[in-house]
C-alpha cells in the first residue's frame, strides 16, 4: 500500500486524474435521484428548463448581467457543440471547477508545498462545503468557478511578480465577479514576500507596487461604466443597490432564517477558522506563513459582515472568498494540527481517557440532535447531505478539541 502511494505521487498525471475524479464525484452527488440540486430537481435527468432559466436570469437581471463571462462561455459552448442549455452549463462549470482544483495544487507547489501536501490541499478544496455542494440550493453557484480560476492564476502571477499577467488576470476576475476586489487589502499584506521570494519591508514595496496592485480597479471601473451605460442599466443598478438592505432583513426575519444564516457561515469558514486559532497559539511560526493567515482573517472580517448585510447569508458560497488564502496553504499551516487525527495512538488514548471519551460523547450527542432533529425540523437541508456533512465536520472538530484539551498538542 505504501509503495502504491509512492508510485502514485511520482506519476505526473496523478494530480489531474485526481482532480477529474473529484469533479465527477461532485457531479455524481448532484445527480443522485434523491437529491434536490440545480442540475436534476429530484430525478436522474438533467433539468434543462431550470438551467436555461438560470442562464436567462443572469443575462437579464442587472447585478448579474454585468458579470457576462460565465454566461458567454456557456452560450458559446452551446452554439459550437449544438447541445442543450443544461449540458453546456454542466460542461463549463464543472470544467472550471476541476481546473480550480488543479490550480490550487499548482499554487501550493509554488508556495513550496510538497506534492503530497499539494494533493491534500486540493482535496481540502474539493471537500469544502461551498465546493462539494456548489450547485445545490441555496448555494446556487454560477460565476464562482470562473472567478476562482482567474484569481488563482492572478495569485500565481502575484507570487512570481509577473505584474503584467497579474493585472490582466485580476481585472478579468473582477469582470467575472466584482467581489474579487475584497481580496486587494489582503494582497497588500502579502507584499513583503513569500517563501520563494525575498522578504522585504512592507512600506518600500507598497510605494513601488501599490499602483500595479490596485490598477485592476481602474480597468474594471472603465468596464463597468461603459457596460452600465451601453446596456442602459443605470436605473436598474440604482434600484438593486437600494434593495440590498432587504437581504439583511430576510437573514434575521425568523428563527429559521437566523439558524440557516449562522450554519451557512459556520459550515463554510468555521473549520478553517478553528484551525487558524490553534495555528496562532503556536510560537515561532514563519513570518511568510503568518501573512497568509492574516490575509485570510482580514478578508474574512471584510467579507463576512458585507455579505450578511447585503446578500442572502444562506448562499454559503459568498462566504468562501477568504478561503483562497487558505486552500493552497492548508497543509503548510495546519499539517501539524491535522496529523494526530491520523495516528493510532490518539484513538488508543481516547479509549483509555474516560473524561475525554465522556466529553466527546456529549458533544457528539448534542451535534446529532442538532443536525438530525432540530435542523431538519426547521425545514432545512431537505433532500441534501447538508446535515450529514455538518455532523461530520462538528465531530472532527470536537475530536480534535478533546484531544488538545486532554492530551495536549504534540508535534
């Protein structure tokens, strides 16, 4: 088994094959007959009518019409291949989703991860809630896979200081989805350098490169002004901005909505925030790695309240943007925290320590009641695996917490 694992790591196409398998697995989950996804609506057939309505919706409604790239790719594919809307939607979005996973792997290697760490980082990406259930309601993914592709390639250019490509790719990410702008403050935190780039002081780098880093805002501003006036969307844009507050009111409208909103935030970023806490408790962390953690936290602080105030919090994908700083660095940052979960002695200690076992059992029971009794009783998570996913996440975090509380942190 060990020899097979080593052989697979040495096999150059393996990351791409693994990304393909993960992408097909996610597609398979969405097409299960008992699942209610955007793709199948409780049956094994692709819902071409619904997917066509989504495409039309993103062409006609002002806040979505100004993000034309994904729709353009879908309609171009549909025209060239002469296929139905559903096939084109699935082909483009799952192709981009798989490509995003590969880019996570490639960026991990650029950030000096080992091949094994890069593969695990890619698997963490694919198993994140907003990716694994990307096309389930109420997640409703549409532009994000293309946005991730542009942002990850822009990130690669940023790390390598390829400023021309950075400007082009980040500008395209803004056109794909304007929320990319929320990452720019965190990019400034990363300016002193990364492991494969000499670290320098922030202020000299900021004076030298700030215009380049912020220049995508100018190009996007030119685009959006032209697009709004050319498409005569000025009035619709004013109406859309004025109506954003109603999203916040709906997020807190009832107990059901509040629970759904809180769970949406927790299930998307909670596990990563949990391991970030343990990372920050450690001493003597590398400064360049700290920069990624601070970039994640800064973007989280900016993005989370903004989404909660101006969008539907149940759409979990909206909270995932800060994870672009964590996905390609997951094992480099949290590898030592994850390792005890895969060591036999940890489970032997669990059995022999009755206090640890009691606490874990209590937390698991509370989690089970919440995930499989209370959460469904509110009408949430029907015809999905949301409850099961939430239960597994809470169990893993509970187990890790009990291990740290009673056994301490072992390298």
